[in-house]
């Protein structure tokens, strides 16, 4: 008699279903957040190199040396604050080129492979 009563009783079924689905749901949400952060970091890095290449071509007072251009690029990266060593400055045929290579850190609780973000911009002299 007690066994039959146990199979009919459905109290707690919602909590059990939530416990089974919650890990997958939260992993999906954290993946979306990490993807958004990755896109934001890429855009910040691209903004930094574009602004620095333009500054190297136009503003010879503030961006006359490679170290000044690297500092400017780091400052223009929308709060990302990559180290100045992440930026390289060259002068190819297209004008002043600034390139960046940066390996950001992610949330430590979310296992995601490390990616190196790269960006480059060239502005005519």
C-alpha cells in the first residue's frame, strides 16, 4: 500500500526537474556572458589600435615615439587596459601601422580555452 502511495505523490517534482536542468541552464547563461565579454574585449583592442594609428599619423606632438604610441593605444582601449608591450608600431607602405596581441583573463570559475585577441590598423601618413 505504501509503495502505491509513493508513485502517486508528485510533490517535489518541480524541484527535482529544476535540479536536473539548472546546471545546463547556468552554463548556457555563463557562456553567453563570456561570449559578450570576448566581443567587448576585441572591440576595445581594435579601438585602441585604430586610435593609436591615427594619432601616429596626425598628432606628431603626442605620438612621436613608439612608446608614446603604445601608451596612447593602451589608454584608448575602453577600460581593457592591456599592457603597452601588447602593442607594436611599424611604418609599412600603408602609413603608420599599430598591431596588438593580447591574452585576456576570464572568469576563473568558467572553464574556457585561452584565446589570444589580435587587432591591427594602418593609417596613411
